[in-house]
C-alpha cells in the first residue's frame, strides 16, 4: 500500500493559494494536515478549503514543525524567512519545498544546501517554469546536443508596467530586491538549466529606480505608492561562466519597452539556436540554407476530448512528491537554486559598487 504524505503549509498567502495548495489537492497520495500564517484567518481559510478533516491551524511555524507526523512542508512566506523556516524544517526531519527565490541572500541559500545535506531530507525550490511544455521540449533538445555548445544566451523577465502593489513585494527588507529577485530569478533558473552550466566566473550588473518615483503611474494593478516603493524597477546583468559562455539577464516591473515576457530565454549554440518569444522557435542551418521553425507543442483539439493538459504547477507538485516517494533527486536541486541566488546577489552588489564581481576570490 502506498504511503499518504502529510503536508504542512507555512504561509497561506497568494502563492500558496494560487499554486501550491490547488496543485497538491489534485494528488491522491497527499493530504494537507497543517496550515500556518501570522494572520490566523488566512490559515483558517486555507484549512477549510484544502485541509484534511482534522487539519490544524497555527500562527507560529515552530509549533507546526513540532508535529512529528508531518512529512513535508511547503514554505510560502516572504523571502527573508525562507532560509530560517526551511532549515528548521529540515532539522525537524521534514522534506522541504521552498518557494522561489531560494533565499534573500546567497549566504542563506548556502546554509540551506548544507542543512539539506546534513538532514538527509529533500529540499527543492519552486521554479515551476521548468515544467512548461516549451521548456521541457527545449531542454530535451539541449540534452540531445541539437543546439551544440550553447555559448551565448539571454534570460528575459520584462514587464512594461506590472508592479505588484500588494503584500511585501515593494519592501526591500522583506524581499531583498524587486523584479530581479522576483521574476528575474525564474528567467535565470530556466537559462542556466537549459545550458546545464552552473559555474559563474564574473558578473557585471546594473539596477535602476527610474520610474519608481512616478505619481499615479499606469500599472496593471493600479498606481503604486512611491513612498512604499523601496526596490529597483529594473535590473540587468551580464554573467560570464568559467567556460566563457555568457548570459545577458534582463528584468523589470516597469520599463518603456514593448517586447515583454517572463521566464523566457534565448539560446545560441554552435549547431542552432532557440527563443521563446512567440512560442518556441528553433533556428539553424541545413543543407547550406538557413531555417527557422516554430514548434507546435499541442496536438490540436479533438471533438471527443473534454479534459485539460496538466499545467506546470501540477507537474511540479507531482514530480516533487514522486522524488520523495522514489528517493531520487528533485528536478530542481538545492545546489542549482543556490547558484541562481549567488548570481542575483552579485548583480545587486555590482550595481551598488560599480565593480565586476568575481566568483571564487
């Protein structure tokens, strides 16, 4: 008989309600038995909607972690508490899924890696864009060597005017930054994963607050309050890896640019290239002619089919539980996610100091 995994949710805000809990609820071999939030009403609401019949509600995550019957926790709190809660969870004998980014600082991310090793429990980070159909197709191409050596790439996370005005997104102390650490992290994770290259050598970065001071600005979620806007509105980085491969990372919540999109990458290899701007397009050379092909990733509708394809968040949850069940590495390893955090921090540091940041020195 297969085991039913008992899960505790720590942080019952937007990302928990929008991604984690709905996807876990679709799995037959899990039950959400504990919910924690500093605002008790949020935890109570989550328990009523997603919890088991005997689900418990907490305001202090330490009380939840004291329950030895819980197998797994999902950490869905602001960035500054990711490390302390995840490490405590691992030390209490629980597997941990932590929402992205791994941590507010690179030092905290490294501490999480070490805690996972010491605990012999699994730790993963919520980079769900790896599970999209275009990401999976392109990753298979990269693994098969169809693009050859990928020596140049771009990681895209661009919004023209979509500054999140709720929660703590604009709070530098809680989050550690703005669009770079919020959505740039997804684009960078996706690009490094495609390249299978996690050895940065030097980073040069720039972060800007050029639009944050605007009053009554046009914005997808209504005007932001300039007094509350404590983070950058855009950030950019050039990352050179040990083997010379170079990545250009662009991120923004507000910028005067028309080509926008999140968690996308452009790859340039010796045998071909790829980009995700308008679907997935592959380019290359064959029989002394250039080509570019847009990949069709769905099979088209059929009259008798009434179902829906599994979305990225559902796949993420399913494969995470399978990794625990089969005792295999999760798709997103803590070591990979740690490199993402180290690069993001280097971009901020480079912007603040005006200097290139060298790794290993």
